[in-house]
């Protein structure tokens, strides 16, 4: 009688072939969890770390020297080129705020309105978009009411028409010192203002409470000082 032998994978080979993908998948999952945990870990551990006090950062090809504690998102706390960096400073001291837990988004309305002693700053590459001063001269007039009125302490105020992209907002202007601020009106939450300027390849957007317009000269000077500090401090 002829005997036939059938060869096939052993149990060990079978287990090895099936367990390998499982082990690799578990390792990748653990790595992803570790990365997320690192990015979301509270940033108030910064003071005890070895991170430098200032970081050279290039935004839109423009070099800034940024105080590390003022950078609000941990993922942005590194040197080199970045598309955008978000910062906050106490006012009127213009110092980085006390360390706080990690922020998961660049700005939230709740955060902006509940902190009345902060000036927020976003630095972003403009990528050849329309410059802020050109927007004031060529875009905003299409949506403004014809009549101007007096704002706090000599400011000129123009209101945006309802039903336009800027409905519910007002534009405040001054020459000495120079200030252009677009502000939401007080409603369920206090009004907020934004003021923009372009520095080479980057646009700087400052945000502050509308109530500060009562001392707008000091606010305008503070934004000028911050711009100089972040460009020139070593």
C-alpha cells in the first residue's frame, strides 16, 4: 500500500503568522496613544522643563523671537518655520501669563471673553492675501454706513450695515497713535476687537476686549511695543 504524507503549516507557524499582525497593530496603537498624550499633556509643567525662554520662529519667511511661555499651544512650541503661532500676554504688563493647561484650539469665544486682562496675538503667513490696510481702504467701505460718529476719547466710529459679512460690528479709527480696530458689539457676551497689521511675510492679528477702547491710546502703544519686542528681542 502506498502511503501519502500531506505537509502543511504547523500550529506554531499558524500562530506566528496570525499573531504578528496583532502585535504590530498593538504597537502602532500604543505609539499613537503616546503621541496624543504628549500633545495634550498640560503645559503648566513648562517652568520646570529645560525649554529656552525664547524661541526663534519663522512665519511666512519672517523671523520672530517669541517668549516660550506666551505660546498658547504646545504643538507650536518649537523653533523653525511655522504657518501660524498663537500667543497671549497680560495687559498692561505685556508679560506671558501664568502657565495654564493645554489649549486644544487656537481661539475660543469663551476663552477670549472671560479673560479681560489679556491681549491675544496670532501670527500667520499671509501667502499674498490682501493686506490689512488695503482691506480697510477697499473692502470695508462697501459694507459701512455712510455716517461716521465719535467713539471713545476721539476715536472715529463707522458701523457696518446689517446683512453684510460684518453685520453687528463697528470699525474704529484713529491717527495718533495709529489704530484700526474692528469690534463686535456687546450682546450676550462682551464685545471683542481685532486689529491687524502686516510685517513682511506675516500678518499679526491682535484681539482684546472692546471695553479697552476707553484707553485706546495705551492699547495702540502696547501693540506697537509687542511688535517691536517680538521682532527685535534676542
